[in-house]
C-alpha cells in the first residue's frame, strides 16, 4: 500500500508542499492520432496512462514528486494548485490487483472512512479510469484555493502572537521581574515601575522598559485584532491583464480553520462562493485593485509562508491572505 494521504487536511498540506521535478509532454501531432499509444506499450505504465489522459485533456501537464517515482504523476492546469494525481499500482489494503487511480479533493471513496484511499477513485478498467479523470481532475474554485493555506495562516499568526508573549516575559525577567507573572506582588511592582518611566534615566533599563511596554501594546492589539481576511490569487487573462481572484474569509474561520477547533471552511459557509475577480484595468475595480495591491506589495518580497501582523501572509508567489480589506 502506497501511503499518500492521512487526512483531507494533510492532503492539502502535501499538495502545496509538492515540488514538480519532471514534466511529461506529448508531440502536438500525436493528439490527433487515431492510434492509442496505450495499446502499443505494456499495460500498467503510469506514463502511458498519462498520455491517454493528455489526449482527453490536452490543457493539463504532468509532474513527478520524486525523480524515481514510477506509480503516480501529479496533474496541473494553469492554476498554481494541482488538480490531483493519477497512478497505476497497488493502492488497496488487500489483494494483489493493480488499479488505475485518480486521487483528487473531489473524490469520496465510500469504502474507506479515515484512510488514504478515501480520496482515490480506483478501477481496473482503463476506460473507466479515463472517465474518472474527466470527472475529478477539475479546476479549483477560488473558495477551494482559499481553503488550502488557512491552517498555515493560523499557525503563522499564532507564532507571531506567541513570540511577543515570550519576548515580553524575557524582557521583564531582564529587568528583575522574574517572579510569577500572575502573582499580586509581581504585577503591582511592575505597574509601579512603569509609573516611574518619566523619572528613569536613559540607559539599558529604560530601553528594556520601553520594549516591554511596546510588546504589551502588540499583545493587546493581537487579542483585539479583526482577523477577517481576503484570499487573493494573482492570475492573468489571455490579454495579459492581471486579475486578482478574491474570496472573503470570516474571522471565526480564520481563527479556527478546522473542525477540531471550530467552524470549517467549506461549501456550507456562504462566503465560500462569494468570489470576485478584481481586474487591473476595469474602471469599477480601480480602488479595490489598488488597495489589494498595496497589501500584496508589502508581502511579495518576503519568503513564502511569512506572516506580517496586521497585513497578512504570503503563502506562495501568487497567493496571499490579507487583513483589513473591505
């Protein structure tokens, strides 16, 4: 059994972590050939399965996630996220039959509830496999793309919040307030010390106190912050005009993006389908485009998965989450 997925959540994490290393191309004149390349090559080769899928869906490309991988290929269209992957091999828990497999977010294999195969459409029939490919290897909606990085957005924001608390604790200790933070005496002593700020001479102690007070403001701001976000995916149309594919994500979803912690982002949430394309040159979108571009410009120079307090997170080179956009 090939281990690919452990849950829907991990599938999304795996998808965005995958780095294609090899492409598969078919000569242009091969698309119109009446002869199936699959019939002339031993059955079971995933590359040949891919060629037949390519005939049916000429707009897709195929990638490996490892140079020596022989049982599956990832499938992409023009979007930054893969449509899923196709495979041929042993993907069931029992038996020795090899299956053609389509693995995609839209698949729900009722035979499995909490295993990798839950997202695999498996068949020994090649014709059925091609039909499965046409059905399940579809493009992502903006709402679906927004879902993929929500867990990372929350985790990166939590890191920033937690770092501020740790820095405050360390700064207080450097000033001598190393007792229990919640103890009455420590709190009272620290409050008194802050009231003496105007009388403390310039130096290391004053610098540490100012730093502590700044961190306190950041922590208060974090707890009060409206974390409502807008997911933005940058694309271009056939004329080269930039379009920002957006969808609003409510605060309760941003703070709790999985069922384990709270509401889940899926098609039961009204905002899931409230997507809008903000075009660069569209007169009615001028203000929206400039505002969103302002957030993106502050994030685009950063490393992927970098979160900036009050601004948002750069997830990939062309996908972002931004705060405070209305």
